C-alpha cells in the first residue's frame, strides 16, 4: 500500500492528535527493532512508522502546501513493505565522533552484507540504498535503508511460523545468526501477504 494526502492529518489536526499517536507509535516500534550488535540496529518500517515520520517532517518544516506534502510522501512511500519483503532503516551508532569515523571506515560495504533468513531457505541479503548511494570511498554511512526480498515460498513458510534469523557477513560485524524475538517476528508477519497461487 501507499500513503496519500488523504491519509494524513493537517498540521492543526496533528497538533491535537500527536501526543496519543506518538505514544501509540513508540509502543508499536518496540516490536519493530532488532539490535544486530550493541552499536547497530534495524528498525523495520511499516505504514504506521512511516506515517509518523511524514507527519513529524511536515510538522517540523511547517509544510501545508500540496506539493510539499507530496514530496514527503514520495520520499517515504517506497519504504512501506509490499507484502513480499521487509524494509528497514539500518543505523550504526557510536556516541564518540572519533570512534564513529574509525568504525564507519572499517564497516565499508556492511549495508550489502546484512541478511535475513526464513528457516529452511537461503539467506536474503539486503538490497541497500535504492534511492541513493550512502557510501563513499572512505567509509559507509551511519544510516542505510534496506529491503529484504522474499520468494513466495519464503513468505508462505514465514506465515506458517517458520523461524526468522538475522545476521551479518561483514568481517568487522560478523553476526553468524540471531533468532528474531517472538514479538518482532509476530509483528513482521503483518507485513506479508500469502502469495496468490494461479
């Protein structure tokens, strides 16, 4: 699905609804993130998390013109899962600026080596930064946008309660396998649609 202008509140409406909506979104996000390492996390996006992002951007930038609203929709809509994939924001976080610079240089290419696996199937490696390249010759970025594409068989198996495992094959962030917690797995199943058999 995609969000449209009709799905959004006006700035005035959002000002009224923001406290309760923010509480709801923060509760929802507890089931949408995974710590890959103590310094790397994935936040799995969906319609609710992205609606919140758009409303917050419109609020901060005080955007109310139709073109400006559409620009924000065009930026965030591609991050909504399509029923046969998971999409997430990958964040590498180091508080110390000098350490962050060193680690981002060591982790060049990491965004292509994060993977998800539905038990019994091949690993699905991230398709990263489809909107723009966030890596340069010296280092990777601290934020990446990722898509994990699944085959129809993987989708069916996940929906039939197969375990979901996540990991990373980068030499400086080697996570062999990490079982998704049950609350996260259950939430991510909501992003999938059973394939139609012809």
